[in-house]
């Protein structure tokens, strides 16, 4: 199985900058943000989603816990789940509700 450097995943041009705040301490990280529900809602399809997701480097969110915040493009999201995949990438399940 070929190895893919994790850093390369976050320098593809599709990543965006986000501010992660844990225990009142902010830090800037790169994320791949997926908000499919909003995209589908905007074209009037009757589709429900589990919510927005952010793909991040596991090392960038090692101190994050449920309820930590992630500000993406001016919108504050609360971390509801942290799903480390064992390859160095963690998927954050997000919600606009605390």
C-alpha cells in the first residue's frame, strides 16, 4: 500500500484556514470542510445530512474535546464528535448548536 504524506493532503489548494479554540486558547489550523447539507438545501433537494464535517490533521486537534469550537469562514461550529482514522487524519462532526 502506497503511503501518502499527511501534510500533502493539507496543501492541495482545497483546504481552508479555521480557528480552533480549546479551553479559551485559539489556534489556526487547515481543514477540508464539507457541508453537503447546506449545498443540497440551496438547490431545494429534500435531503438530510448528519451535519457539517471537517477533515483535519490529528496532531492539530490532539487537545480538542467535545464542545471545542471551530470557526470556518466566520461561522462558529461546535465539535460534536472526533473520529480519528488511524492514518493521521481526524474527522470532526460539527454543529452550529452548542
